[in-house]
């Protein structure tokens, strides 16, 4: 049997897990045992089978956005036929694949496409209750850009958390019965992808919009989103001063887009990590701390014990960046953005910004954005605009 990335990762996990109770551990029924009874503890090979089945289901899904694939159905079996896919999950995958193919057609209409996909799955936890096994895992999928213009970046990528649910039938065969997607897939526009997300993570791609108490709303003018016939001046052209090390900002963004820098606290599960991540990248590129009371938007700093609201809050950051420090100036069109520039979005158009992103790559006049919550790497401006639709976009030159 093929030993995939997921199989190797799950084997390592199982070999290092300490299973403290029978109910918390993985089991397979002993020969002749009734369904749901507890038999011997599962060996690493069985855990590998379930992990590779989960990974293969994601690999199959990604093929829908690549090339001219017409795949619309989940595979009938996974892991060399040892894991089936039940009817409900098959129908769900068909619905998602149809949506992905429609998005692929739209991307082609704006001059974008993909030629390959590579998915890996990091298994974080395996648990069992009766005849149900769950695998908590984090997906990383990298997509290879088609060279339509010829100067596209090599790849784009995303991460997404999942809980896979497997059930064992009376004959002892495993079935994948559900993929509880805890974060939106990067294969679809954000708002479409959220329709497939379960439970409390349904808004995972949209950090809370409300500013901290006392933070004023910004007065910046929303940027136009139509691609102009003539691009504006770019950084380093002689018309735009290079105030900071934008290469260092891009390097930082692309190094830590999915593997967070442990030197900083993460806010992914407490409101969103997008502005925190942007602040880190700006500091890496030369932004200096501006000391003062942590609630005052005129200040911007981070230390081992605390940080200013302007470091982590979308609206407070905008107040500091535009109004108090003057470190950022508004751009009239999102397509004028260069490396190290910041894009913020007001999804509900109520004056309160929801999300912060930064440009880490530019080619052919197209900015590519890298950000947290959810984690995205070199997502094109076309895709970002599809993510948020008729939002207000605030493009800032740093």
C-alpha cells in the first residue's frame, strides 16, 4: 500500500501518543465482536489507513480546480479500497466539486488557472467513541499557477482545519462519513466556502468587525476595485520613496504564513490573527515601536507581556497607521498596491473594518496577498475581490 505524507505523519503521531483511557483510544473490534464493542488497541497501520483516507479525500477535491478536470464525485473508496465513502459525504463532495469547477471557470475568465495541486495533512488528534473515530487534522494545500501571462508566481496555498469522522460497520469496515470543515477551503471564494463550514467556525474567515471600545472609525476613502488600464507608480520607480525594507516584510509574511512565529502570541482563536500578523511583518520591515498607553491608538507596540490595541485590532491599527503616525497613505485603487502595502476590508460596508492583509508578491500588475485567519499564501487580487464581493476595500501604501 502507498505510504503517503498523511500515513507517515499519522504513524509518527500514533507512535508518540500516550493513550490514557480505553474510550479515548482508537480500537478495532476483535474478530467476531459486536459492532461498537471495545477490542484491541489499534496499531499504527490502521491509524495510517484512516489518515491517508482523509488526505486522499482532500487531494481528490483539489483536482476539481486544476486544469480541465471534470471530477464531480467523491471516490467510492480510499486508501487502496480499505475505506469507503458513505452516501451523505459523497453528495456533499459532489456539491463542493461543482462549486469549485464553477469558480475555476470564473478564474479562467479573468486570466488565472492552476496546473497542479499538492495536499498534505498534519494529524493532531485521534479519538474514539463507540464505533465512531474522529481525526482532527490541519490541511495544507499548495496550487501551482498556470503560466497564462507567463510571470505568475509559482504557487499559492492555504491551510484549513478539519475533523474527519469515520464509522465502522458491523463487518468491521471503515467508512468516511463526514468532513467537518472547521475553516473555509481556499479552493472557493470565502463567502461560498463558509457555507460548507460547520459549527462555531462558520465565520472563521471573517474576524470580528467591531472595534475595541473607544476606537474611532476610520475616515479613509475606499479604493476602487476595477483594474485600471494604466497602472499607478510602483515602489522603487523613482516616483515613490522606499521608506522601509519591503523585501523583509514579504520574506516575513511568506515564512510565517502557515507556521506561526512562536516569538509572538497568536490571536487566531480569540478574534483573529490577521492584524497581529501584519504588525509583525511591518516591524520586520522597519516599523519602530511607538510607546504609550496600550489603549491609545496613537501608540503601537508589542512586548512579552502585552500589546497595544493598534497592534492587533483592525480599526485601531488603521487609526494609528493613517491618522496618528502617517506611516500609511491611501491608494485610490487596490491594483496600485505594491509589496508591503496593506489591504483592509469592510465586508458589511458599515464603516468598521473586518480584515487585514498584506502584499507579499507582485507580477504583471497583479498584487498577491498573504495573511492569517484564515491562512493564505500569495492569493491573487482577483481571488481576494471574489472572497469579499461588494465590500469596501482600503488600500494603504506603507
